[in-house]
C-alpha cells in the first residue's frame, strides 16, 4: 500500500522548510547575523551540544563569521511533516571553509527539528553530523585572478565583490 499523496498545505510546508536550509547556508556564507537568527524558534532553555538552537546561534555566530570565505552547498533535503506545527528533516551539506591558516572541505549531514510559530516554519534544533573534514593542500582563494569570463582557473571576483561581506 502506498502513502497518500501530500496535499497542497503539506507541499507548501515542505518548500518553506527547505528554504530554511538554503537561507541558513546563505546567512553563513554572507555573514548575515540578522537573517541567521530569524530562522530559529525562540526557546526558554538552551539545548546541549552537539545540538544547535537559537541560543547556540546567538553565542557562536560571531565566532563562525570570523573565518574567511565559506561556501555551504545544500542538497538532498528530506522533510517529514509530523503534524500541523512539527516536522523533522535530514539535510546534506558540502561546506568549503577558508579558515585562514588552512582550507577545509566538510561533508555534513544535518538532522533538523522544525516548528511552525505564528504561521512561519523555523528551526527548533539542528544536529551537525560530520562525515569528514579534510584539509586541502593549498587554499584555492590564494590563486591569481582568473580573468573571467575569459579564464576558468584562478581566483574569481568573490569574495571581494558583489556585496559579499565574508572576509
């Protein structure tokens, strides 16, 4: 027996929840603390590490933003709507992190809990599960300019232009 097809309201919830993961990545990469905090439900008590919640974000955002440019690529986001105001999900993420003294690639799985408050879906918690973090032998940001659109290899215009504030 197959599960019934989701209704329009459930599909809308799934899309709004998926946008949370995209916005989280964007807020991290563009150092947008206000956007990052707007994605979280307020809670009374902070969660214990390794869970992440609004309290963690308030305490850690400035430290997270001190590193060099980052790219968080989000994919394979599975969402399970568990009720009108509760859902959970799993999000794959490939992160590229310029940590200054080293450049690291990470493969991450986030296990998320979502809640709907005042008609908006928000993160309740995220669990950052690392498959691996690997240092690159050289930092790709430290290349000479590529001269785009004529060149394909080398440093591009980001992170120094286009409104990026990640440095």
